């Protein structure tokens, strides 16, 4: 088990974000980025992630990753991807945009100065 998670078809969100979005652990959601979409992903509360951020596993989440470089670090953009999380069809129409996976702003600023 990695991070105590027993499967890989999940999106890890801080518990505050799960509640704010009206979601529940193991609820099915759709995760969309500018280049792809993943359906039937399970929400998992994960306290070690900052609110407003999300994490998913690679290579499963590769279809959400754009094929351009991050403008700040000049590296592949897989550490700074905006995604929208919406409940699977038939659920309340709540949604939110997150950065995936967790990116700490101070680290991004340090990378700019390199």
C-alpha cells in the first residue's frame, strides 16, 4: 500500500475540500483537465495534502497531463495541472478546480530563480 491507499483509481483530496464540495469518501467523480478526462474515479480523503490541491497516481493520470513544459520550472507540466472535479452523473452539480499533484508555491518561486 502506498500512502495507505489500497487502489490506484483515486483522487486524493484534503477532507475540507471533500466536505466543501459535498462529496464523500469512495464517491465516484469525473476529473477533467485541459487535455483529458477520467471517469469513475473514487474520492479519497487524504489529510497530508494541502487544501485546494489534489493528487492522483501515474501512469493512470497521464491522460490529464498536457504535453508542454511548465512555464515556471521549464520541466514537464505533470506537477502543476489544473483539474476540475465533478460528481459522477446523477449527483449534485458541484465542481471545483484543483492543482494536481500538490505544488508548494514557495518551491515554485525557488525554481524560478534557478
